[in-house]
């Protein structure tokens, strides 16, 4: 159970990053990978709590964190890997890009600094890949049933792997050229190198998952066809519709959705061809609208492309600044100011800013007009209300605006409309225990819940697979 | 006797008592022996008890020789010659018609059996003196007289024995209950007069006894203290041969075995009559009655009484004991013939010519004797029961553990232990028989060599047997690494087995029973010399004779067999010794239901093996694979065991088990408890091999060592489980069924676990089979690529895919927010999470719901402020939790007007006075636990409640220890010990071995603080209600029924999980039994154990509790996050730690706890309003307002039957459902009130006072109240020495000088009973024999057992020898004595003992501090000393020599000790014979302190590191 009093003896070892001026020259991962050996002491800081909040409340996939932390401390690396593999199909993804709610809910986050759970996870899985412990796990018995999974993001991948391992014939459909969804086309390489996805796909493939890429379900093949051909269909195509900014000048050249920008960048880096017009921030003044993670990714990418200046505006107020290692609202996710590695690479951030309009010359953006706002408490404890600060209008010269204001819902293409899937109030596919309103059609991940974390998508994929399995067993 | 009703079951009744006899050695019969017998009885009255009517005694009686002359005088027919007829003492129905039937039946049977029926005599009785309850059930008492031509002597006795059995069986056949047709005695030699009285009523009731013609040379008397008030007339003692003060813990085992043995009995002496004796043991009698039955059989069939005694209650004969080879061989030989009747016992026995007594191996009952110069021997539980002129005393002694003492009136002398035993041990060549016949297999139980495993299937099999990751990491690996069971902390809040959604192993349905109050648990570590795992297994033969073949059995040193052992056994070739295997694996094809059929086949197969001569049968589930499932091992073992008992063949074979299912200590314990003799947990060994191969064991640990460690851990664990119940040997533990089942259906229990208590019904065998199938399927699941990976488990720490724990992560967070922000809505969210049934059922109360009441307005309901006054916090010691928490809890509870509980571990005296701002940091409940740490006069005087902790939910029946490195300066100060010295709490209170002892301690505490109420903490188990009744009769003001799932700071995991039951069961039983016994009105009930919400409290109230305790919840409200690592001292929130760094992190405030308590009350009020109760008083015991929630749909819970719990109790004479009055404490025999008056000047002004007083054994606890009055005024520093001096003369009762504080000196000229100087707190005690006595002090016992128990200061000088356990748990007193019994200075942590004479065995066991100087005249002391924790060295240091000499000089000064004078006279010569006993740790600690002093630093070190 870790080392008694280990947390008093050893300090938390925070994630280390490559030097900024070096890392801005490439798209390689910014973090310096710690080996599992370096993390032994960190494993020893874990107390293997009787009530592990990290596992029970923090981690959406329910990683058996105390168990593998203990194994790390004891040097039982393979055991650590085996315990990790039980709950999480893709620890190499979460170990890189998960915001780690496990750490904010770690018992040590009450009054100390949490265990380096995320780094431990990453080290375990990297060690496992290096040692060759990550091997295909084909099903024990083939079941004569098949499942189509639509959309190959983390939810689709996880579901496919789970279903395949249970014995189903699984075909994973992807409209893009390669499997991976947002992992591949949304998250920049400096956070997740794409080879990390590829080596996992190899495993899936060997286990027998069939990939059908470049196929847009609903357009290239019909849902009816899928339903004829497969015993069940699972929709995991994400919440692809980004929130737009309906202001004058929105249609100017130079205003893009974040994913248009990030997707192209990723394609360029992996030397994948693309048809869209080139978007390049080199020498440009870039404004990212939206203060979330996608926005931050845009900042880092723009910096690497050589932007002369990067701004990031957020409509919400600036969160509390908090520099203590513990969590003021343990075990919940704290709303505090987060400064990512990308922010540190050079970016001016500002809050409480509403975009009034965008202007340009010859259809090309060159300036944005903004005003400051104030949030006042809503009546009767309702949601806070936005109030414009009089005389706060200001302008900013910009060449590129990237809209990173989140996603609204799943794309309402024919894949959704043809089978007449019932949608929820926000436009996502409604489901009861992952079963949609149509018998035999299931959904999971962002397509079901709206945009969320990769780790939740993995969890959804796994649970949806269970749900499909139960349903198919009854058929 | 009241019939079984609700949760009351007469089987649970316990009794204990005072026992005694008087005999004239030369056999002369006089009436004055009868008179003296009555006198003994009267002077033992305080050892008995009275019932709900305050008048009905639990039973008293006398056995004496048949007064021929008297009978001849009072019968209207002529009796034959003396000794040639039998006299029967018969209890008949009061109802005339029934009586006539019974009388006619008697005459008829006598005649049918060929007797001359000489006639009847109606025994005159005076019913007026009786209590109501006794009168209601009083029998009509008649004597009858029979003779048979030519019969006399032992032939006549034997024949009368047969006749009595025929009469009893005839009565039963006619449908008479035991109460309606009972023969107290039928003999030509002795007669028994007995009944439900207290001693003084005895003589009045039976006027016969006043007649001068009633003469005898001996009288054996008994005063009973039963835990119930409905003891019956027949159960009063003595029985026909014995009077028993004790408790047979292994009764179920003994009964079952006796039953099976009947088929093999044969005796030339009885020939065909033998069948008439069946059943040998009347199971409806008490344990003592059954003992008497078997004792009678053994003696009537040719063995002597002494022989029978040695068979049934063998003394310990382990290697630590010096004894002749013949004697050891005798015991070993008989180990193959009969299992010990295990338990505390003082047994007096007689056949009318010889009379004697013996003690159990532990010496757990007192026995003192006096031999007078005029030829009388008086033996009794206490000394001083008959006044003997000191000049007339020849000898004073005590019964020592395992020793026998006999007076033979035929040869007119005393026969002592050595003589008795050396004679009996040589009457047959036992030693030769044993060496020629007993089987010990070469290679068996040798170091295990290897275990092979198949990597393909190992893990699949393990999963099929339900292994979890937790099992491996938290149980097996620690066992294999450390050689002992792992430790955990906090309570058990996982679901009951029957409510779990996961398949659980059958073992989980069983809860270990444990000793509380009526018999003491044993310390398996410090007193392991009395315990034994050795057994003989194989075919047993005719009990009634002895041949060499009787010991042709396999001798097993312990029951754990390695994979090699079982292989050897299978291959063994030995004449007359055959080993067979029966397979437990059955085909997985087919439907549920086949397992039961298959089990029947297994039973028949085993029977067939036996018929074909098998001496051992191995049940094996080796055949489990993808196609084969296994019967749960426990089901198979117990099923076969009971099948064989029913078939009368159980004793013909030994049952062994080879199973992959077994792994935890609980598994081994239940298997042995249900009849298995040896167990091979093959999968554990295979998995260890795999774990080792994978590199998961420490590198320096070889597989062989890992296996040995594992076996050691199991052995230790078994000893621990046995010791919890006070059972010493596995021979009697085997088959003793010391468990209750919770959640198994009656049909399952009756068929396969016959005789096991099961209160709420539950699942059937098919549900068990379902679980087997589920596990099997999960292992070989085709759709799970990871089925070789183990599920996490989740019993100890929570996992999302396992059963939930009540204190879930969410609940903890909600609680923190609620109490910190004073947010009641959030609190409701918290209780919603706890109470939410859809999240899984965890508790029995989860299955209840409230009936609809007549709601009242909320504002009419008793206010929150009043309700919270009934709330208390759990007993959590300062030491287990940090000072900050301890004081925060006290502050909060005192502000609310509730109570905090100090726990065991003392309290800083500074907290006794409120702070200047008025805040009160004192714990108003002070706990008195077995270790007595920090208990002194001031501690007792400063509270409103004194709580005797008999058991703790997390580890009932166990002690505990605080390792030295956790004992920092502050903790040492409040516990009166030395920093750095380990503190051991013994499993039993060494002043409570029985119910009458408890009543004595209650009396002590009442005296030590007359203003405080006294409460007794019990832990729920089947039968706790009857114990609570005993507690009520012992005059406790409150009884706490604690759930077995309560928390702890450190306890073995298996104890947290498997010992004790839930408070719902214990509380309901207690309420029912107390009300039925008319005891409820005078005692309050409190309950605790995982109480968390207002709903919990409401249910507790309806079930009968008027007060409620919160332990874990208290801590959680103050910031605890249920880390369950209290035992590591690494609590991250500063709650359960002494680490100053971590203590700084403690986030709790008194307001948090106050908010919690108020919220609970607020929630409760809501429920009260809804149910229509305006006050809690109206609500208590209203079980009619509860019902079972039909909406709960749970597959296993379906079969549960709560009718017994929800049954309203039978109310006699309008007995209320709650406490409405109070205990009537009787201080009439107390000397203290008068002493306090006489010492007024001393107390008020410090003026010196000297008094002279006489004293008797019935004057108990002298000095405690006097001390209280001094302490109240002067605190623990007391008065200057000798301010008050009292010179006593006579025989002092128990607890003489208890808790006396500094300034008080008691000088007693005479003798003393047990507990002399209990809790001595600074006073001085002097004890010496009368000046005119001619016997020498140092050869005689002058004071009883357990002297100076828990003394924290002061001095005692004793001119004479003391009994067992001298200075046990002494932490500061100095004592000089001239000899002690076994276990001297046990658990001592401080102070000094000077022993100028012999010591018994096991001296200094568990002694972690203090010093002892022993005059080792024979240079044998090192063989009697337990050297595990101490060094022995010569007395050479000047300081030591000086100290020693001063003590002896003062001893001589105070007591005129001849021994002292002799030693001082030859000081140069004597000094080298002294040895100094010093604990190793203590020496280090002292050096550390000395170093620190020489460094002359100002600061007090408080970090534990200083002393590591």
C-alpha cells in the first residue's frame, strides 16, 4: 500500500517540459517523458486509500489507481500494467492529454500535493509498449454477430475493441482518411504524437477490428444498409458542430473554426494531403476566441507556425488564481486559472470580452471590435447575467481569428436523420443506457453527451459495448 | 424455563457462581457440617444474583450424605440397612393430577426395572420465603426410596444410575418437561437439596436441614448467578456429582461427539443396560448438567472420579510445563479418546466418600481452601466464608490452574495433586501404548518443499474459487511475508453477505462467536503455553474402556497440510490405518439443484468409506476445471460431519479437506469449527509459487519460507479465533460450532449446520449453487479476454465495481460540506446517499421501513436540544486519535450536553477543570478497559459515566497493543507509563472472568464514584441479550449494545470482518430479553456501530435503544476521509495520528461535530413527527412501528425472515419498554460510608486519623469511596502519606483497598480475597497473618488472584503468598510479596515487584515496563519466566541493591516478615540469589530518558522518532 508516510518523505515531481525556445521549433511532444523508474517514489506517495477518491470520484474510467501506484512503488511494473489495462483501453492517450480529475480528487489534494497519477499512467503504458507487454487480445470465442461502429474517435475505438474482444465482428467506420477522430485531427502533435495512435491501431487491427475509412455513413452508405448487414450499430461520431460567432464580419477570410485550423495543421505535419485552402499563421496576428483547451491548442499551434502575436479572449470572467498544490474545492474540479504549456509559449490572455464585430479589407480580416462585459448574479440565484461595461469598447488588429468556443452537438447528417434518432434538447442523440430511440442502434461518447473529455469517451465506449453485448445476447 | 421466543433462546443462558464445600477428613458425620455448609452458602451470596422481582435467586443448593437416621425417623415405613437403598429427590408438577401421573409412573418404572419401591416422602417446604418468579415455577418436591435385593455399594449406585436414566427417559416419553419431572439425585450415598433461592432462603425453605439428625461428613454447596431470571429449579446446582463454577465453551462439540459415540459404547459393567442410559447427555440441561452426565458415565463405568476429571479437564501439557513423561503420555493418550471440555471451570466433585475440586488449565475461577487443626477442610470460591480461629489454622492454600485437590474420608487424609496424578498416570502403560501405536508420518508437516502449478489454469481456478486481487495482495501476500494476519482499521461498512450483489463465499455468512462477560478470552500471544493446535485424528474406539488401539491415530501438530503432506497421506501404508478420498467436484452440466443431490452422494460415499474401514477421509475439490464445479468446501465438510453424527459414525474417522477455496483464517476457523481436522489449501500454495515466480514476494523470501510463513499466520490466526471464545485446544474447538449464521435459511442450517444459531433465515442451498456457478462462469467466460485478471475485491477498500461501502466517497464529501457550511440540505443529501437502497443494500435496517403513523406537527416534537443529549461519541482513545481530535470531540459534546467517551487511554488531568472561558474539555464518559491504562482514582472521580468495555465491535474478544514508537511523552503521561514502551491491552479484563466478577467490578466503580452511572459495553452476537440480562442483574445502569461492524484504530482484518453481528440483532434481542425478564425498567440501553443518519437512530429507538453512539461518523464530520490507515499513524488529515506534522493538518472544529449531531436530531424529529411521536421516550421499543420493506427486491434477501426481530416482547406485569426507574444499589455491607464519616477531619483538614475495624469477606471494595472523597478534594496527588490509617482484622472481601489514593494506609491482619489493591492509586496496603497464627506466612496463600491489577501508584507489603496474576498490568505501584502463582507481573508497564519466594509459570509475560526482583532460591526461575520481552540479570548495580534492600527492610518493618528477616540477616549470602527482571524495551526507554536528562534540555520531546 504505497509507502507509509511516503507523501511526507517524497515531494511531488511535477511534469517537466522541454525548453520553450527549443520546443517551438518542432511539433514533438512538449513534455519530457519520465520513466517508470523515475516515478517509483511518486508511486510511494500514494496511500492506497480505503476510500480512493481518485478512483471512486475522480477518474471517469474508474482506473484502479491505488493498485497500480502500489505496484509501481514495489517495482512490479508488469502488474501495474495489467491492472491499468483492465479499465482503460488507451492509457497512452489519457496519460498525455487527460486533465486528470483523478489528481484534483486525490486525498493528498486536500492539504498537500496530489500523487502524479497522470504521469504514472503514462509511464506504465510506455513501459508496457517498450517491453512488448501490449499484445493483441483476440476473442476467446467468435460470436456469429457483427457490429458497426460509426466514428473512430476514442469512444468508437474503445467500443470497437471491447466488442471485438467479446467475440463480435466489428467494423469501425470513419469519414476521414485515418482512424482516430479528434485524437488525430484535433489534438496537436505536441500534445499527442500520432504514432501513439498508430501503434494502438495495430493492436486493434490484429485483434480483428475492421477499419473502413473515408466512408461517411449516411452519405456513402446508408443506415439501412448497415442495419441489414450488422446486428447492431453504434454511433460514436462525436459532437462535430462547433459553436459559431454570429457577428458582422464572421464570413471574412481569416476567420476559422479552431478545428479547421488544427485539423489542417495536423494533416500537414503527418504529410496527409488536404483540399482546403492553406491556413498559416506565420507572421500573422492571431486571435483565439474561447479560453478552453481547444483554444490553448490553437495558441500553441499558431506559435509554432510563427505567428507574430497571439491573443486569446474569453467571454467568461478570469477564474480564481491559485498557486497552491492542493485543491481548494476538493474533490471537485476547481474553477481556477489554468496556464497551459502553450500559454507559456507566448500569448496575451484576456477575459470578460465580448466580440462585437470583425472587420476587414477585401474580404480579408484585419481587425476585431470588442467590448468588456461584467457578470452580475442572476435573479433568485439564477444563472449570472452578462452586462456590458459602458465605454469599454476597443479594437484590436488581427489577421486570423480562430473560433474555439466549444461544440454544440453531433452533426445532424443523414446518419442521424435517416433512422430518425430522437435527439435531446441540446441536439445530441438521446439514449437510455446507450440504446437510442431506435431498437438496435446505440450511441456513445460526445455524440450522446456533447463534447467532453477523451477519458469520458473511452469510458462511454466501454459501457456502450457492454450495453450492446447485453442486448445482442438477448437477441 | 421460558421457551424460545423472538430472539430469546434458552441455549444462550450462562451461569457462574460461587461454589464451596466443607468436609471432616475423618469422615465423622455431624449436623454442624450441614450448618457450616449453609454458612458458606450465605457468605457466597454476593456471588449469586436475584431476578426482576428482587427476591428470586438464580439457584442455590447443597449436596450431602444421605442422613439415614433422619430418614428412618421421618418416613412412615421401615428403611433397609444404611447404604443398601437408594433415595431419590424428585421434582414433580404442582398440579395434583399431573403429579399423580408422574408419581405413578415413577413407581411403575421402578417396579418394571426390578426394584422394591419402599415408599414416598413429601418434603416439607416453606414457600413463603420465595420470590414471586421462583414460586410460579416451583415444583412439588418428593423423596422416594427403593432397594434391590442384594445390591449395595458401587453396584447399587450403578444400578440406581440406570434406574434414574430409565425414569428420566420414561418421564420424557410421557411428555413431561424437565421442570415437571426431574431427579435432583438418586443415590444410596448422597442427596441434593436445591432450588431457586438466594442463600438465606435455603434453610427456611427446607426445614429438614434444621433437624439435628441430618448429619453428614461433607457438604457441597453452590450459589448460582444466571444471566437470566428464568433459570429453572432443575438447573440449580449441585448436580449428582459435581458443582460447577464455570462455562463449557465447547459444549456443542462435546454433545455432538457424545451422541455419535453412543454407537460404540460397551461396558461389561452395564452389559445390556447400557442402552437404557441413552441419551447420555441431556441436551436440554445446562452445560454443567451435561458435564455431570458424562462425568457420571465415566465414573460409573469404572474410572475413578479423578481419572474422569483429568480426561475431561486436562491440564496444559505443552513443552513449557515441567511434568513427568508418564503424565504427559497420559494426557496425550487421552487426547485421542476425549476432547477437553474447554472453558473456565472450578469443579467440585464428590461420590459421598471422596470430595475434591479442580481448576481448568487457565485457573480462571478462584478456589481457596483452609485446613484446620481439628480436621476440617473448607474449600470455596472465596476465603473467609467460615470464620476459623487463627490459632486453629493448619494451612491455607489455593487451587492452582489444572491441579486437583481431594479429601478422602475413607483413608482419612488429604490427597494432593501429585499423588493423585502419579497414581492415575501409571495405572496403565500409557507411555508404551502411545509410542507403539500413535502414528506420526515421516515427512508430514515438515518444511514444505514446493508447489507445482499449471500456468494455464491456475488463475482460472483461483477465479472459480472467488479469489480477488485484494485477497492476494491484502491477505495472502502479507501472510506469506510477515507470518501473520494483516492489520486494518476503521469499521466494516460493506454489505452483509446475504445482501451483497456479488457472489460471496459461504464462510462470509458466518460470524465468529466470542467470549464476553461470562467467560474470558485468552491471550494467544502472551499465554500461548496453555493453548494447543495438536490433535489426534482417526478412528475413535469405545469410550468406556482403554486399549493400546485407542491411540492408533494420526497425531497432527496443527491442522494446515501442505500439498506434499496430502500426497504423503494418500500414499501411506500403515496397518489398521486407511486413507480414502472423496471427490467434491461435479459436472457443470445440468441445472441448479444437482449440487444438493451430489452432496448427498458425497455423504453416502464417506459413510461407505468408513464402513470399509477408512480411518481418514479426504474431501477433495482438486477436480475443478472448465467442466467441473466444486461444492463449497464448508458446506461439504459440515454436511458430511452432521450426516455422520446422525449416523453415529462421526467418531470413526477423521475428516480432511483438500480445497482450492480455502485461504483466509476465517475459512480455516469455520472448517475446523464444523468438524474438519486437517486442511490443505492447495491453491494458496500454488498461487504463492506463481506470485513468487512473478517476483511479487520480497526477493530474500524463498517459496519455502513464504509457505511456512503462511502456515504460521494461519496457526496464529486459529489460536486467535479460538482464544476469542476462551477455548484453549483445537481438539475441543473442532466441531464446536462457535459461529452463528447470518443469512442462511433454516432448512440449510438445520440440515448442514445443525445446531448453529441463525436468527433471520436467508438463502437456500440453490442460491449457494448459483453463486458457485456464477464464479465458475466468470472464470471461464468466453467473452472476457481478461478473465485471468482478478477482480479488485472491495471488502476492505472501496471499488466502483464492487459492493458499495456505506461511507462512500460521495457520502464523505457531502458530510464534510454539510457540517462545515452548516448546510442541512447538503446533510440531507448525505443521508440520502447513505439511506438510498437503490445503491445497494448494506445493512439489515436497510430492509426495514416505518409503518404509517398518526403524524403530529413538527413543533410539537421534542426539540433538537433535548434529543442531542442522548447522543454520545464512540470510545476513541487519545493515542488512537490525536489530542486535537480527542479534545474537539469533548468540547463539541459537552457544549451540546451529550457525552464524549474517553476511550481506553487515560486523560490529561488538566482537562478535568473547565478552561477559564468555561469550555469543558473533559470526557464525561470514562472508559475502563482491560488494560486499565490511565485509570486511577482521579480518572474515575471525574466523570458522569464509567463504562466497562467488555468488547469492541471491531475486535471482540481480543486485546490490542500500542507499539512503543507510538507512545510519546504525552501519551505515556496520561497512561502512567514510560515513553517508548509498548502498551498491551490483554484480551480479558483480568478481574472479569465471569458474570459475578463483572458485578463485582460494577460495585467497585459505583464505590469509586458514587455519582457516576456505570455502563457496560457489549458487542452484538447471538445470546447478547442474556448477557445483558446478567449485566442488568449485576446492577449496571446502562448497557451498550455495540455492532460488530464498529470501527477501530487497528485490528486484524478478519476480526473487523468476521467477529460480532449487527446491532439490529443484538439490540432487538437485548430489548426482548430484558423486557421478558422484568429487568428493562431499571437499565438503559445504548447502541452504536455504523449509525449514520436520523433514520438509523429512529430504527434504533424503535428497536429499544434510548441512547445512540456515533464513532466513525464523528470522525468523518471532523474531516476523516476513511483512509483506513489509522494503524499506520499516517493519517493525512491529522485525525488518527500522533505525528505532529500530520496533526497540523487536522481540519475539524467543534462546530462541525455539533452540526452533525444537530442535523441527526433534526432528521430524527422529522421522522418522529411523521410517525406521531412527540418524544423519544414514547418511541423507544415501539418495534410495532417497523415492518419489512416489501419494495426491496433483492435476490438473496428474499428468504430473510425478520419476524423474530420485529416481534414485540412478552411483557410481564406491565414491564415498560424503556428505563423508568433505576438500579437499587445495596451498600449495606459496605464499610466505606462509615469510614468516610470517621475520616471527615482528615478529608476536610488533612488531620491524621487512625481507625480499627473488623472485616469479613462480604465487606467488599473497601476504601474506594473513601478514596473518592479524598480525590474529589485533592485530585490525584491525594493527602500526605498515612494521613488516614485503618487497621483491619479478619478476612477481607474482594477488591480490598481498591483505588485508594495517596494518604490512605490500610493494614489488614488476616487474609484477603481476589483483587486486593485493584487500581491502587497511591495508597499503602499492608497485609499480614494474625499475630497468633501458627502457620507460616510464606508457605500459605494469604491473598487471592489478580492482586494490584491496574495499579498506578502506591505500595503493598504482603506477608504471605499471592495467587495467580500478581501485579498484572501494574504501571506504578511497588509491591513486596513472598510468593506468587502463574503469570506474575503479566503486562506490567511500570512499578516494582519484589518477590521473596516461588513464582508460577509464565512470569513477566507481556511485561513491557517496570522491574521485578525475584528471590530465586532454587535457581529455576529462568524456566518459569517468559523471556520474550524481558532480560534476567543479577542484582549488581548499587542503586538496585539499595532499592531492593530498602524495600525488604520496610517490608519487615510493616509486616514482621520472617522471610524478610531471614534474607536481611544473611544479606551478603541472599543477594546473589536475587535476580532482576527488566523488560528489554523498558531498559532502552530508561536509557533514553537518562540521556535526555543529562543533556539537560528544557523541552519535552513529543515526537515519536525520539524513541524509535
